[in-house]
């Protein structure tokens, strides 16, 4: 899998791109995606979102 922090707008196939944590859409062609990173149990965790609406929905569910 490609580094999820790389520039996803450049030659990244939908199979290799992360998916939106809320709606499941591939983020291969979403240059304005939102990313949240945090540490849990000593491990880096990352959640990707296709837009602010999905990001807000995820925030409300936490």
C-alpha cells in the first residue's frame, strides 16, 4: 500500500488509496481530503475522510 500521507492526486490507483472512514469512498482522486492522526496504545492511528461533512460525522460518533 502507498504511504497514506503521500500526494494522493498523483497516479494512485483506487485499490491503493485509503477509503473515507465514514462513507467508504476511495480517496484516490480527492485532493481536498481530511486526515486525522492520533496516538493510541503507543501506535499511530490515521483516519481519512472525503470531505468536512464526513469528518464532522465521525467526530460526532466518537
